[in-house]
């Protein structure tokens, strides 16, 4: 029989502590640095900017930062390319990209 090592119970007069919004004298808030998305010494990072969705895009494409296993989701086609996605659902996105560029299916891109 399982016996718990620890047990706890709330006091009868338990109250949820309230947050104190006043900063403590020894705590200074950390500034949030800007996210660097390009490096001037690497021109391709400037020529091909990263996908940085605005609030409108987030409503079109749920969880834009989440990798999909077998769908190449875009804001225009959140469920993947019509016709292609369903026909290639058995393959990962990388395998689908390779298959797209291997038109004759001989395994050579």
C-alpha cells in the first residue's frame, strides 16, 4: 500500500496573498533588450528577414512559432497547401520539401 511521505492542509483562515506592486528598494527591473534579427556581417540575414508576426497574423495562423510535423503552415494557408498537404500527410515537412524538388521521384534532387 502506498503511503504518502508528505501531506499538507490549508489553515482554516487561509487567504491568497495579494501581489505588492511597489518595487522593493534592492530590486531594479531588468530592461528587455530588443531582439536582434539580422547581422550586418552576414548579408543573407538582412536579405531574408525572419518571420515576425503581427497581432493580425496571429489570428490567421494559430501558434505561428510551433513547428508542424507534416504541414507547412502559412498565414495564407494555415492548414497547409490545399491538395498537397492531404496527399503528403504521411511525410514530414522536410520530406515533403525534398519530394517537391524531386519531381521524378528518383531520390536525386
